[in-house]
C-alpha cells in the first residue's frame, strides 16, 4: 500500500507540473529575403515563397504549441513585389489560396480562431480542483519535489477514510496539485487566439512596390508531418486587373 501511494504521489505531482504550464507564449517569427527560401516561385514582377512547419518542434518554434498533433499544418507565405513602379500593387486574398495533396485532396485555409479553439480545448483539463481533494496521495518525503511546482500541502488522517495503515503512516501529508481555473484556461485560449490571428492572413494582403510581407495560412490535413503537395495562390495585379495562379511545392 505504501508503494502504491508513492506512485500516486509521483503521478499526480507530475500531472500538476504539466497543468501548471497551461499558458501560451507567442513566438517571434523571423523572415528572410524571399530569394533565400527554397520553395518559391516567381513571375516577372512578383515572388512567393512558402515555409512549411510539419513537425511538432517546428510548429512550437513559431506558434508556441504543437498544432500538428491535431492535424493542423501551418504554412508561412513570404510575398515580394519586385516592381519599382509606384502604381503597381499586388493583392493576395486567403479565399483564393488552395492546398492540394499529391493524392488529389484539396484543402482551403482554416482560421486561427478555429485552430486556437481546438488546441486549447484538447490541452486543458476541465476537472475542478475539488476532484483532487478526494484523492489522498502520500507525501513520504515532503518538502521540495524538484518539479518547480508550488503545490499546497494538506494534513489529513486517512484512518478516517477507513483505510488501514501502520502507525507510521496513520498521519500523512496530502499534496493538492495545482489545477488551472476556468480563468486560467480562458486566458491561455485568448493569448493563443490572438497570437494565431496576428500571424494569420485573415484579409486581403496588399503588397506595394518593392515591399515584402509575410503571413501564415493554416490547413487541417490528415498527416501534417508527412504531407506533400502543391500550394496554389492567386495573385492580382491591381493596376492591370489581371490575376495569375502561382504554384509552390509543399513538403518537399
């Protein structure tokens, strides 16, 4: 019985450590000159490059969370207007962007709001703090558990629960793991949503003469870390009114 409670203590304390990390930290994403990206395509006046984040570590490096585990594929678009003519402006709309897999499936961008709701909802535990008050856990050594978690401790006599222990373990200390409140969960979701939407191409993007801009588009696919296909983008020349479809390989 003593060994069982030691194991319970370790498991719930580790769980508390993980839950204590229920926050979101926005990442700054650096961009380089569009010519430095391998996956790019160009016309005589305009260049588009695509940087795909297919693995868990790659996704965390730019979005602070492993969004790939729920099937999301973040793609950063770097768009450059190489025309010096003051009247030449190009427009890219997220509604004209399409991702096609090598198997023939087609995906339209999903919103950062949808992605944040999905990720925040699956990473946050919704049980209340009181649920753990009814789960006694033996703190054999007491003091600092080396987990970096501020865990309150409650003295409790387990004999009142009808459990049989020897006299040494009759009075034990029960750690109560920190569980994020609803406010904590909402705050994490709001930070995540704001970060995802700030990076996202939510509206038409206007790229003026000599300008380079970068925005993310998000897709939900079956296997992000194995995805291979083609990104299709419609680029409109505002001056001439003509548009051109540009295609960039993804996942190669």
